[in-house]
C-alpha cells in the first residue's frame, strides 16, 4: 500500500509554501517599492527623450538645478512677456547650403539643457502674473505634460515652472520621497530667488502623487505657496496599497514611502485657497481619498469639482476641467495678485468698491486681473472651436499615465 500523507503533513507543506511565498513577496515589496511607486521609465522612452515647450509654441528656458545632495534637476521656465524668436536661416557660406534647412535650436539631451532664442516683449509682465508650479504624476516626465502647461500659459496667462523629479527625464539620481521633497524645495528656492518670479503669487498644481508633493511643499513653506490645485491624489501610500496591490496588504508595515497627505493637509495655512479635482471613476486612487482630503483641509476657501466619468488618467481632458481651474483662479487667486500688487505700491485696494476713479496701478494693468468668469469661459470655448488655432493646445496628446 502506498504512502498516504497525513493531514498534518499536508498542512505543514502547504503552510511552508505559503510562508515562503509571503516572505518572498514581502522581500520584493521592501526592496523594490521605489521602482513600483516611481516608474520613471514608463512609458518606454521616458528617460531617453523629453519634449520641449517650443514644440507647443511655448517660450522657455531650461535650467539645471543642483540640489543640496548634489543631484541635477531639470526644470522648464516659461515666463509671460516672452515669445519664441522668429527663426532665421544661417548665412550662406557655400552654394551647397542653399538646400540645407535653417539651423535648428539646440534640443534638451541628457548632457545639455535645451535652448531656443526668445524675444522679450514685456520685461515686467511675468512679475505681475501668478506662477504655476507644475508637479507631475508618478510616470513619464515633465515633457509629457506640456499640453496641459500650455493651457496655464496661453489661456490663463500664468508663468509656468515644470520639473522632472530626480530619476525622471534627464534629471539625475533615483526617485524616493525624501529626494523628491528636496527637488521641489530646490525648485521653490529657485523661484524665490528669480528676479521676476520671486514676487509672484505661487499656485502649486499636482496630479496624483504630484498632489502629495504639492501638499507637502505648501505645509513646509506657508509664506511661499499661496494656492493649491490637486487632482486625484491620495491620503497616503500605505492607505493606497491595499487598493492597488491587495495581495501585499499584510505587508503594508514594510512600506518606506509614506506621503502622509491625509495628515499634512491639516497643517497647511487656512489662508491657502485649494481646489480639488476628482475623477469619480478613478481606478487607482479611490475617490474616497479625495473626499477625505477635502474634509481634512482647513482652508477658508476650498472647492471640489467632481467629474462623474473621470478615471485616474483622463480627468484632465474631461469637459469642464479647465473651466473649473479658470474660475478658481479668477475667484480666489486674482485677489491675492491684487493684494500683493497693492502692498508693493503702498496702496490699499477696496475689493467691495466698484465705483470711483481707477487707481494708477489699475490703469497700468493689462486687464488680466479684471477678467470676469464669463470671459474665462469664452477663452476656453475659443480654444475648442478653433481647431486650426496654433495657440490651442492639443489635449488629446496628454499622457495616459
């Protein structure tokens, strides 16, 4: 008669196999969690090519910032009052040059920053407009988000600063929570030292994990981050793991990356207006996380806009998305711009007064800070109907990340 294993031996064997499997899973989670949380190489080519703003008719300079821990971080700086210079062909030296195209500008590469010639049309305009610090999600690089940046620059007339976190795009190093906090602080320090940007109202705009980065930056810099726009972000990485990776739920305690936005958002100044943009069909971050962040936010001005059919990656192209941002900027950021301008000129503006003579500072204004909500809507609709308008960013090219 053949050997029949006892029930106890079967339990021990199965238990051993499960134990080995669980330990292996735990080990992989502990060792490779940064690669899972920060997939800087996805989609393919994200570390080999970075689109530059001139491809979307945006004037820019690219800077390489050195962080306190010696990483090299790439940023795009797009200032109002500048435009791309008219391209001119190089002088012909030989007859063969007749068939050569005009010399192109230097492109961004892993070893050099991009460069395009710019014309300055209004040297003071950048200092009079808000600055949007664009904090991207956990895949791709800053170049993938240029269609969205174009809306902030062209439609809303904001300065735009974008960065690729360490390990992303052509930035050096490897991404982790501590490092990304250093990167964004270094970028903020650059803004605060910039001759045109240092006096501007700063709006931190963050998508997904970028929202967590924005929340952290605002909490640590209450005098420098003046407004927040958050899209589909989460309470914390440990609270997100059970939803994204159910099998590793028992090993959440091994997580070394936290991004505790659910706690940190309560530390942000009540004076910081905050807009929450929530895709209600988000398959990665449960919408309940955004609801909880909204409730825990102590801002005196907080607005939530829900997109019924928005998923994690396509909320930004849903109808009404930029209209909501435009109305938020006009309702809650323009006042900050006015107040700062009044302080700088030693004047006191009465927001409730609509009569009487205009002050000198208003006479010199370009009209941006007096645009009405209906005019914002008109600007957005204009981009929708002018299909061949070169100024209209192609949101269909927004990355599905």
